[in-house]
C-alpha cells in the first residue's frame, strides 16, 4: 500500500480507503473489512446506519482495531432501515455512543459532520450549541482524533472552512465530476491550509463503468489521487472481488492507470492548465513537476506552514530546473512548465 499524510491530522493513510455504503449484509461486511485490512487498507469510512451492520463492523475489527483508522459521521440516523440525517445535538451524541458501543471502541480517528451542503443547513450546524460545537467537545474529550465534514458542495465546504478549524474535508473527486472551478479552489485551499481531503465517489457511483467505453477503476483512482490535497480515495465496494480489483491499482503499469486520453470526454481541460497527469516526467534533475505545480497553484493566495512543509519534503526544488524543455515538449496540455516552476520557486523558496 502507498501511504500519504492526511493533511495536518498527522494520520498516515493508505491511498485506497474502504467505503461501506454498498456492503449490505453482515457476513460480506466482515469478510470485506478483514480482506481490506489484510490488503493494506487502513482508512475505513463508516457510512452505515443499520445497527446490525455496525455490530458486524465491531466483529470485523476484533483484534485489528489498532491497524485501522475509523472515520465516522456525526448526525447519521436511521428511519425504517434507511438513512436519515439529524442535527439534534442530543440525538447525535446518543447515536455516536451507540455506534462506538457496537464497534467496541471508545474513539474514532476522524469524525465527520455528515452531509453539509445547503446554506441553511450549514447555518444550523454552526449555530451556538449546534453540531459543530458538539463535534469540538467530542474532540476535546478524546472521542475523535480529527474533525471533518462531508458533503458535495465545494462552495459550502469553503464557507465552513473559512470560520472553523476542521482538519479534514470529504468531497467527491472523480474523473466524471464536472471540472468545476469551486472544486479546484477548494482543493487548493485545503492544500494551502494543510486540510486533508478524503475523496469519495472516485467511480461516480459506478457510472464510470457503465459508459459505452468504460473507464477502468485504476484510471479513476489515479485521477482522484492526482488531484491536490487528496490523501485517500475512498472506494465503495460490494464484495471482496471488487476490493481486490481496486487494490490491483497499486501494481498497475503506468499505461494502465493513465487517464488523460479520456479526460477531454468528461472535463474540458483548458489549454495551459495543469491536470496533474504526470506525462511531463521524468525530469533529468528529478523535479516532481505535477506536485510542484499543485503546490504552486495552492500558493497563489498565500503560503502557510503547511505548504512550506509539503514543498520542503520534495527531493528537488523548482529552482533546480535547468530549462532543458523536455517536460514542455511532453505535456499534452500545453502547460508552460518552466515558467510556472519559476513562479513556484519565487513563491515557495523565499
Ligand atoms: S505539466 Fe502537463 S504533463 Fe505535467 S502534469 Fe501538468 S498537465 Fe500533465
Ligand atoms: S525543463 Fe526543468 S523541469 Fe522540465 S524536464 Fe527540464 S529540468 Fe526538468
């Protein structure tokens, strides 16, 4: 398994995480969680609300809790066996206590405020004595190691991040997602502030495989992991077979994960804009060009400690560029690499 740091949380996450929304039978859930952990997966997202499935997860975790980073959702309730969202802090606390009891643990590694998209819902979450306040108390009490929020609206996420100290954001990041400016802005904001991104729906709910010319799971995962600030691609599976297909990404050849020939079908890359596809590599002086360009984009609105740390961890700084021009020749999107690297050096090597 490849590992990444999940933003400033300090958590070391395997790049392929396990989503459980599609695991609807207790036996399959236990089998799949155990196979995932055996396969090196350590980030497990608990988007399950039926008590018998939560209990099954508790069974699956017996003896391996310390090998797993558990991400739970505050505000997930159930109604007639189906998902329901609640913003009642008393109910949220009780639901979380029930979840922990069923999981046979006393803490979660990440606690997301679930599904915050609508502006009025955000106001409710942030209101005095609301769910955000509860989440902070739970972190203070050691029930959660890191706090996050999940949702689909990049604009709402940015509003929440403006006024809070959340550590993690969970949003859809996938090849079939429209390349919207707000999502790019959100990812760069996260990169700049050291906020970890958990990327959900890399397969767009399976749509990627139903196309006339289906995408492979590996192309989807590679696209998601290539985007700024993404620590883990959360792959929902129905079975151990699907899990193993996804884990095959780790051993796939570069031409098998390559997504750029399909990119224009789903997102219209603006000529001159980097899409982090890595085709400009290798660089003779070992500059990790896509990563430098990601950090440069994030640095446009200011450079904080998180960005400096990420930049400092790179083997070769942008200023090592000898302007051989090989990268620009290879880039299919007409990115003026050397110019942007100069910019990166100016912003990040001061
Ligand atoms: S510079 Fe071009 S080739 Fe390199 S990662 Fe960006 S888009 Fe891809
Ligand atoms: S121009 Fe600079 S960054 Fe590009 S391949 Fe040459 S040395 Fe590397």
